[in-house]
């Protein structure tokens, strides 16, 4: 009985090595996909007329990595497939609200206060790796008030 398990064990090890080699090869090959590796930030065109420096500071801390042209790109943002996810996320976020291009303010700007107030922003997934973006209850309240003063409430009249 011991003789039969040896060949089966050897086959499993060979199969596992081939799978691991294949996964490593795929990982290396996807690094050559060009999307998500060029993290050039476009120039800052015009920022909002912030109600106070404190509101801007909260925005820089909690929002600018995704919602501005001043994104910080950590080392893991250069490694696929994480780079693909982050690039897509930043592109989408900038499309909705970009604090660096306020020449034609989006209608969503007024909704920013509600998103922060409800705790929907910053995203929980972002806070996992960016603890400095986490706001205390007092900071959140001050930021919400500052966003309302800067952009309005975003409520339909």
C-alpha cells in the first residue's frame, strides 16, 4: 500500500509545481499590460473656492488621492492586477468629482458632504491601507460643514 502512495504523491508535487510555475508566468506577463502603470497626474487647473484651509486640508487627507490630479501612487499601484483596479478607480473618481479641475464644477460637488456624512466616503477599502485618511467624528463633522459651506448641500430646490 505504501508503494502506491509514492507515485501519487510524486504526481501531485509535479502538478502543483506546474500550476505554481504557470501562475508565476501569468503574473510576470500581466506586468507588461500597459494599462495602470502610467501614473502621471494631470496639471491642477483650478481648485474650488474652499471655505477654509481646514476644509481643504481634510479633503487633501481623505479625498485627494482619488478625487484630484494630485494622487499619491504607492508602490503597489505599479503592480498588476492591483494597478488596473486603482487606475480604474481613480479615473472613475476624477470623472465624478475632481478637486483639481473646478473650471466647470460638477453637480455632484454638493453631494460630497452627504457622502462623507453617511460614511460612504472615504471608501472603507481605501481606509484599510490609508489610515491617515480616517476622520474622527469631530473631524468628519467639521469636514461636512466645510463641504456644505464650499459647495452647498446638493439638495434639489
